[in-house]
């Protein structure tokens, strides 16, 4: 798709947006980035054609920038917290937007997601939302331990905590609630089983299954909060998912107005069924599109850029969409030691040069402090790769990990060994 002459405004220039910026530029777009962060927090500003320190949560200021620079389209990604403001800015400026209040609400509120799934016959984790401790206590008495508590309206595993005893329940509830803007917490059964990720590409209102992956989970020892440490495509559960859950998930997406974007639900699975836990309706940190493009030539991120500046995705050919990957593909997050400041990083160039590596995203840089254990703020580097079989894949992963060197000022390694 040739988008020469089109001007794209990106809301937020975090590390993942470096790749978005370069892709949009390769498609012919002039890329603008606005946020109120410096280039350490917003490194995509360094590769954009234009950038400015504009608070895009100030809708009037964002629209003024759009008018001044004759912007054709707006996009964002990688964080739920920007989606509703993205919608507000697009509406105020009269520009295309791929979601609406209903679909973004379901995508960013875990309880709304549960309710939408249940209405369409999609399995979910047994649980309830709670605005008070008594509701949490009652659920624990009826369901036992361990439990997971999480804020309804946050992402990146922020505020997620595992509770293993009645003595810790109040403390865990207050912790999870502190991360919710609405004091709303979900309490759920702890799922001690495998986890998968699913990807749908939406063309208009029609969802096409693009990928199913197995998710490896890293769990913090301190509080049980967890993040994905790696993914593997195709999933060993792919055919079961297609047979047992695909139709119901498509029904849910159509019933709630999801359209013209990429959707990434996440679920647990055991011998009884699939249990949805949350979803992304935006480019996610898993960068599924990188592996999907390598395997079938369709890049969902490129389609989102095309939609942003034209309001259409005419280049999409759904007949090429398939979750049946030819190679063993995957992603790894390399995590760092929480709370430590980074003084030295090296080896990324060698990782990029590896013949099996498809893409690399540096998440943290020299001068930054590694975030909380069990959250996405702990990720040092993300790498996407492929291999002809899983044994070869495992060897490549070990080679990549050995190449990365991250140290503090006292020359202690900050690469978490797990």
C-alpha cells in the first residue's frame, strides 16, 4: 500500500512505537508523534519526521496540532490507557477511528469483557467484580484458595496479585484496588493450567482467525503477579480452539461492534474447556503481526496504519489469512532484576544480526530503572524469531539470551535468570 503524501499522527512515542514509525515511513507516510515525555521515555520521537511535547490528553491541544499540520489520520497502541482518548481525539478532529465506546469499553474493562463473553457463550474464568471487601470475602468462602485479584481497568499485570490464604485477603484486595481508577476489583479462581493467545484480524465487522499461540508465563515470587515471558506459534491447542471456542468468540466480536483492527484475546485452557481472561483491541506487546507477516504475508499493523490515514483497508486479502504457520515461531521477553538502574547495555546488534531473528524491541535504556517484578515494566528486550523445529528454536533462544549484556553501575548483571 503506497501512502505517499499521507500524514500520520501517533499518540505516544514509547519503545514499541519505533517500529510503528519506521513501518509507516516505509509505506510513504510522514510521521508525527506527540506526548509530554522526553526521548528517553519516548524514543520513537527520535525517528519520527516531526515530534512535539504536546499532552494529547488535552483534546483541544491535540486537535489544534492536527489542524496546524494537516494530519490525515491518528493511531496509538501498546497501552489500554490511551484508547479512549484516541477515540475522543479522532472524533473531535473528524478522522477515522477503528473502535467505539462499546468495543473499547469491553477491551479495557475486564468485567465488561467477561459479561460480553458470557452473553455469546464464550467461557470465562469463574469470578466476580467487587467494589467492597465483603464481596471478595464471600467469593473466597465459596470458592477457596488460591485466588487472583486484579483491578478491572488496568493492564500490563499492574495491580494483579495472588492470594493464598484468608490472612492475606484484605491486604491483597487493597493492593489490587489501589491500581483501579474506579475502586473496582475482580476476584477470580487461580488458574493453574496452560495459557494461550488468539489473534483475529478484522476487515469491516468480519473477524478472521490469524494465529493461536501458547504463552509461557513468568510469575513474581513476591505476590504472584504474572506476565508473558514467551509465546510459541502455532499452539498445541489450535485445533481444539477452532473446534470448541472460535465460533463463540467471533459471535462476541460481531455482537459488540469490533471492526477494522486487530483483536488479541487471552485464555487459559484445561481438559474441560477455554477460559477467557482479557483481550487487547490494539497493537499489543506480543507483536503478533511480525510473525503473521513472516508466515502469510499479512501485516495487521500495516493495515491499521492504512486505516488510520484512509479509513479503509483495501489492501487486505482475507483468503491469505491462516493460523497454520509453516515454521516454529515465537517471541521472548528478557526480564531484568526489579528496582535496579541500568548503566550499560550491549549485544543488541548481535541479536539483530542472528539469522533466525525477525525483529527486536529494546524496552528499557541506560539511565532507566527496571520496574516491578511480574509486570511489563520489568522487560528489558523483546525478540521475535523462527526456526524449522522446536529443538532448534530452543537453541536459538539460549543463543539470544547469552548475547544480551545489561549491567548496573557496579558491573552486576541485571538480566534475570529464569
